[in-house]
């Protein structure tokens, strides 16, 4: 297991709540050793991966369960957007009737209800993969400060599962994103797709957390699973 870290500063005027997701995507593509022609992207969002592909490909299928995201996804004769939920095995049964030669998923599979089943189905395609998944030390200090249990799976849980199905290269990257103000930081948490909306904290508790949070940055932990 390789471990590395990256640091960046959030620029509020730039207004992007996808800073980390964009870094994750960049790294995922850098780690991808192939230039596949028939691509499947699970949890494609508004198409960041599709837009980043610079090589010539034949067909790109992006799957997401958020219609608002799919609307923003690029579309063309060779780009297909599929409305589907990766927690529903009928999605995979349908997709398995097509041929893909590569499976990507960036910043999405942390929301798999049953990652074992999702990996089992990904394995059935029998093609190389590049997956980036957020893990439990994301927002670690924030969770510790608020005495919240992490929502996401640990590195070891994901590694154990990937070894069962893929035995791929496994890298952990810790990201730190620094903010100018606590207010910017909490706005980012709310807007980024990473935290999932969990309204376990009352307004008063959030105010307290904002006062007590000891860092000027947020922590993110992401595992990269890429075929050798
Ligand atoms: C953080 S965004 C990442 C989007 C894109 N892959 C990127 O790197 O910019 C996570 C995406 O996963 C999608 N997603 C989450 N759970 C899903 C599910 N069960 N089935 C399909 N898509 C899902 C969300 O709708 C969202 O578009």
C-alpha cells in the first residue's frame, strides 16, 4: 500500500466546491495506464471525467442516479448517459449485456450501500478498472471534535474487498484543503458531494463545532484502486 499526501488552498472567490474531486480525478487519470475505447463511468456526475478524456475513444457511458447531474453531462453520438443506481443489481445486469473495455469511478463508490456486491459485479465485466473512493479519515478532526462516528469505510475495509476481487494497485492519498475562514470551510462541507447530507447536528451544535474546530483545513482520505 502506497501512501502520499497533497495540500491545497481553497479560494472562495473561485467558488468551486469540487476542488478535491477535481484533484482526485486528475490523479485517477494519471494513474490509468490505458487509453480505453469503450468506457463505463459509475457515478459520473456532471461529466468531469468525460470532459477530461483527451484520447480518442469510441463510446462513453456515464451512469448516475441524480437526473440534475446527468442533465449537465456532455452528450453526443458517442456519449451515453444512463440513469441508474449502483446499489441496484439490475443496473449491473443490464450493463453486463454491453461490452466495455474499462470501468472508471471517481469519488462516488463511497456511497455504495454494499461495496462487496458492487465490486462483485464490477469484477464480472472482467476489464481493467480505475476507482477512487473516499474513506473514513475524511473529515477526521471534524468528526472527532463533534464526537461523530465516521460515515465511510476504513482503508482496510476497502483494501480487503478489493483484494478479494481485483488485487489491483492500492494507493491512499491524504488531501488537506486550507480555508481562509471557518465560514468558508463549513460552506464547502455543505456544498461538496463528499459529506452526504447528514443533519445529525442541530444549528446550535454546528455553531459550537465552528468555534471549536482546531484546524484551518479539512482532511480528505481517498483510496485509488487501479489495475496493474
Ligand atoms: C462526488 S460526485 C462525483 C462525480 C464525478 N464522478 C466526479 O468525479 O466529478 C458523486 C456522484 O455519485 C453519484 N452517486 C452517488 N450514489 C449513487 C448511486 N447509488 N448510484 C449512482 N450514482 C450515485 C452522485 O449523484 C454524484 O453525481
